[in-house]
């Protein structure tokens, strides 16, 4: 059984519904369950919230954390970045965009890295605003887009493998690739996001 853990502190993207259904096949633990944490849209309070999420993910012993995207506002300076500047300092959109993804890595993803929590990143619509490119995303986040699990899957996929980029897949356990698994349309949907239920 696959269980997801979501966080009410951060707005969840619609992708949690697609990712958060229980599976009926065996997985990584002896009792057949494993969990992962998923959230997205960490753009305006992520520097405060994401370290707390990292601590919770570690404490709950989740297998990995999946960020669905929208790391920063990108179309205008967000509160996280502005709060770190001296009072009265203004940033142009260009200056902000040059700093935003590095700040995301430093103040949000570093917490997961320090705790040795595997992180997978998705690309949201805020990563696609004008001046932010797919190529720039791949360049900045390639260590996350080419994690060992993903690189290994690309090798297994051979000629059919997707190139390094924001869209990828990997098999994390037999539950992802087993005969007799219930088709996704017969699986139970997750409980209400943010309800604290897991």
C-alpha cells in the first residue's frame, strides 16, 4: 500500500490527486507500506515552511519528498526574497529572476539535503513565466532531474529513454511494476489534503 503525506502549510498542486492513491501490491517495508511526502507552490513562505516540511518528512521516515513545482513567484519578487533585503530595497524582475532559483536551492532544498532526504522536483507554471526557460530549468536543477534512480531508469529504458529534463519516471519498488496490481481507476483516492490523515 502506498500512502502519501501532504502538508496544509503549503498550497498543494492538483498533482497530489494523481500521485496519492493507495496501491495494492507489495512495496518496501515488511508490512507492505511506504510513504512519500508531496507538496508544491512554496513561493511566498517556502523559506520558512520548507525546512519544517523537511524535518517532518525525516521524522515520519518518508521514502522521499516530491515538490510539484512553483518554487518561486517568478513574475514578480516574492515575500521570501524581499524579506532578506535591506528595508526599502527594490529588485527588478530581471534581478529577482536571476536570484530566485538559487535562493530556492539554498533556503528550501538545502534542508532536505542536510537531512539526507531524497527530493524529486516537478516543473510548475511559475517555472515557465517569460524569461524562465526549460533549458534554464534543466541546467539549474539537473542534479535533481538526474538523480541516481532516474539515471538508472534511463539506462533501463535504453533507446526509449526520455532525455534529461523536467519530465521523467523511475521504478522505486516492485509495486510500480507488478502483475496483478489494481488499475489506477479502481484504487482508493487519498483523504482530504491537509486533513492530517495519512
